[in-house]
């Protein structure tokens, strides 16, 4: 398979997933950005030999692939939430919003953890805000 064919298949898959997620909104953009930042900061931590995900603390293709699979599975959960909203006729997308907020918080916390592993301090209000967002996302669907 040529690189051109691979990019076409990937673009079609991303387009189909975006279509299933409905209107792309700011929360989905934030989630996508946080996922990329989390992956990149995780790579930096591993490159510096400080990763808790490997025995040596270094870069591992297995750990990197597992991280990408987790990101993919997060998007599957957000898609399930979106489809649930559609199934019950919820135009406000309550479940999609709640799931997206929950995962934004998780990814944000992971980014902060990665920066801490590199010795970068961060203000407590950031982790507090992310914890609050995660709690809001976790309980929003139950209201």
C-alpha cells in the first residue's frame, strides 16, 4: 500500500468519525489538543528517561502504541455518548459534553503529571480546576 493510499484511508476514517460525532465543537477541539499534548509530553518524559511506563524509564514503542490505542478508545467512548444522545433525542448533547469534559480533565491531569516528571512545577489551581472538571463530567450525565 502506498503512502498516498494510507493517507486517503486515514482521512476517510477521520472524516467518518467526525461525521458520527456530529457538529464539531470547542470541547472536541480541546480534547483533541489535550490528547496530542499529553502524547507529546509523554514522549518527552520517556526521551529524558523518566517515564514510569517502562522499566528503564525510556522510550518504548509498545508503551507509545498503547498510549495511542487508549486515545482511540477515549474517542470511542465519546462516540458512544454522542450516539446515546442521538438515540434519546437529546439535541443538547448532554452525554457527549459530559464524557468530553471528563476526558479533557483526565488528559489535562496527565499533562501536568508529565510536566512534574520533568521537574516543572505548576500552580495548584490548574490541577484543582481539572479535578473539578472531571467531577462535573462524571456526574453531569446522572442529572
